[in-house]
């Protein structure tokens, strides 16, 4: 078998990146490797979801009041496990946990980072073989190294993220992550069990053909959002339209497509949910970071997502995110 040595694995890539910084400690590379390991374990379970008794509800309701699926629980435990046993993470916040978790042991207290994640996003799609994902954001702690991490480490604005990324469990499994230096995508090569660099230096096209929104909520949206949606539908061919509507119901899948092909994704406020549905810390902020590094934009309608200072772990926010020119047009409506 001929092995293509031009393709870098995730570990090789992060080590190469680290070498560009003479003072780097390697903690971020280690953290990303840990996240990659959790992703591979989750991937195995996602792929055999139809075969074993892992489908369906775990029988409890999470802090958001939603039914917890068994795979959510599995994914959450995998993430906590690798991050707790690794050397780079002082604590975590998760969609599936009421409060943030301080690891508080000798090694973790010396770690630089905290991680916020949604272990399995798009959970309504688990039972029906539609792409789902994991989302994560990494922050450098503001509390003193050597002590247990604190709430302030988790409640930082998204602009402070050191790295953010997602894993999509789709027709293939990919890990995409961004640092300020760029966005890179790695596809899991099942033959060697490694994430391999397949999408170097991803840039989000400045405009695209897709708009993604839950049309079922149309009459619940603010009027300016409804006007924008109408504009998407009534664009002439000359104006690049009409846009195609694509909405999977897994934001990882919707945003992955829009990142690669260009497009706009919206989860606006509704009459019933004035703050929208999506969570700022582990859904909106990581994607806002990724999309901005790739050249796009993300707002809550009035404010850049990355500037919002969170007040609590499970805070929700309306979200408008995507290609630069499409976002600029949307902003004229908002
Ligand atoms: P989840 O974290 O419970 O899976 O919810 C988040 C998901 C997003 O992936 C998706 O964009 C959205 O919820 C879909 O919500 P809706 O069904 O209201 O359109
Ligand atoms: Mg989610």
C-alpha cells in the first residue's frame, strides 16, 4: 500500500503549528488531540446507533427541559473523560450539565484552558440517521494557574476564544477547527483511525445560494426578519437568486455546508422565545469564531456575537451567521 505522506494527520498539523510559536507549551495541541480522541469514540457509537440499544431517550430531561437521548449522555461522558484525564483542561461547561465542572486535581489546576461544548448537537436527528455534530470552544482561563478554575473562566465573551471547532458525523466524519491563524478541516480516515487534513485554510465564500431557517416559525419571527426571508425568495436570477432554502435541523450540518459553499443561517427570536433557541456559549460563539476567521460574520441582530459578555452558562441568543455579503444585506433589514 502506498501511503500519501503529503497528508498531515491532526496531531502532525497541530505540532507543526505549535513550532511556529517558540514559547508554545503544546497544551493546545494536546487538548485538540484529546478532543479528536473523544470524537473518534463518539463516531464509533454514532455509526452503530441502529444496531445496539443506544438509540432513544435516556429517560431524563436536561437543564434546558429537553429529553436527553442516550447518545447525548455517552458523548458528554466521553468529552468529560478525555478532558479530565488530559493535561490541558481545568474544567468544562456542557449543554448536558446544569453547572460547569471544575476538575480540581493537581494536574488540571495547572492547566491553561477551559472548554465549553455541546457534546451532541442536533439530537432530534439522532434516531433518523441524519448528520449530527459536536461543537466546542476553548478559552484561556482568567483565574490563577495552580488553583481550581472559576465561573469567570467560563463567562468570557466569544472573542476571547483561543480555538473553536466542531465535529460533523455525516457521510464522512470531519473535525473542523479554527484558531486566529485560520480554519482547517480534517476528515476521519477510518482505515487508519486518524483525522487527516482534507480542507486546509477554509474560507467562507463572500456570498452563496443558501439560506437556512426553520420556516415553520415564520409567523413567529420579527417583521424585519420576515421581510428579509421574503427578499431571499424573490431575488431575480440577476441578483443571484432565488436563494435555495436548506434546513437540516442540525446546526453543525447547516453551518458546515454554508461555510464551505456560502450561505446564511438564522435562528431568530420568536414570540414564544424572545432569546431564540440556541445557546451563546457552546453553540453560537464557537461558530461565530469559526465563521469570522473564515471571513464571514455573526450577530444576534444588533450586536456581534463575539462581543457579547455572557451572564450564565446556558444563556440563549438569536443567531444570524454566514457569508459576509449576505450578512451585510441582512443587516440592512435588521
Ligand atoms: P439541540 O442542542 O437540542 O440539538 O438543539 C440545537 C439544534 C440545532 O442544531 C438546530 O439548528 C436547531 O436546534 C433546530 O431547532 P428547530 O427544530 O427549532 O428548528
Ligand atoms: Mg445543541
